[in-house]
C-alpha cells in the first residue's frame, strides 16, 4: 500500500509540474523593434558648445558632445519629435532650444551659429 501511495504521489508530482516545465521552454516573442535613425548637426564656431541634449516628448534625454569640427550625432534615436538644448562653452551665449522631428533615414539639423558672450561691464 505504501508503495502504491508513493507511486501515486510521484505521478502527481510529475504530471503537476509538466505545465511549469512547458512554460520554461516557450520564449515570448521579442517586442517589435522601434524604428530609429540618427540625428546630427553642427555648431559654429567649433568649441562654442560643450554639450547638446536631445529630449523627446516623454522627457527622455540623451546628451552628445560636439567634436573638434563642431559636429554632433545621436545614433539610433527612436523616430519622433525632439527638443535640442545647448550648453555653451565659457565665453559664449546660450543658444535657444531647437525643435526637430527625427524621420526615417535620419535628420540633419541646420548649422547652429553661436555668438560670443558680451564682455562683462566694468564696475
């Protein structure tokens, strides 16, 4: 009788765990990839902007540093609307934010001209 109960318990354990084992073998499908592209631009003169930040409508921000030529690129951003803000280097004025829509195939922002900050007033 004990042997029958042990076998019955073992059979219940195996049958009861089958759905658990089956769920481990099926992977969920990967979510649909989000279309992305590159957003690029240039500041003039080179060195006038320390960083460029791209912020999407959801408030997610990424930052890029312009290179020696003033060019910057945000690779693989999801398509959509962005606001670009610029942190000026010392001695330059803060440029106004720029609104841009990133489309498939990439988007290039017109060259941003940055001006020198006015000299401090004598006291």
